[in-house]
C-alpha cells in the first residue's frame, strides 16, 4: 500500500493555476506571466518540472544543499576556510590595534577611506 501524497502547499497550487491558465484559458504564456507578475523564465522552469514530474514537481523545494556536497561559499561554511578567515582577522586586528607606527596608521586610513567610498570623514 503506497502512502498518500500530502496536499499541495499554497505556492504549488499557485504554480498549477498559472500553468492551467495558459493551457485552458489564454494559450499565451507572455500575457499570463505579465498578468500573474512572474517571469517567463520562471514559468518555463515550472512547466518543465510539471511535464517531467507531474503535480509533485511543482512543490516548493528546499534551497539547502544536500549533506556531502562540497561547500562553494567563500565566507566560511567549510571549517578549513572558516579557520583561515578567523586567523586573518586576528592578524589584522593585532596589526592595527594600538600601532604607533605612522606607516601602519597611513595604511589603516587608506583602507578605511577605500571602504567608505573614498570620502574623508568630517572632524
């Protein structure tokens, strides 16, 4: 005995309604997409999934990566990359935190002005 499919979520129902509107009412994808406020690219993605998987293909899918896929985020979800970023921040913090060297202060001011769009701060 197979398990029954849970009812469609709200977004899947909307996608199905848009596809049926094109098929049964207008026959025009561009006008339907304009009416519903979606891009034609989104419509065709949904339509291909609907053709391949049926109504189940219209369900909302998670954007979370599956376990075991390599990390592509350079901001640090990988432990090795995270350790590199933390070490770099520690080095930079020590480098600039109480430096009396004028060369280091000049470099710090240049970095700050570059990050703020080159505008000088008011004094």
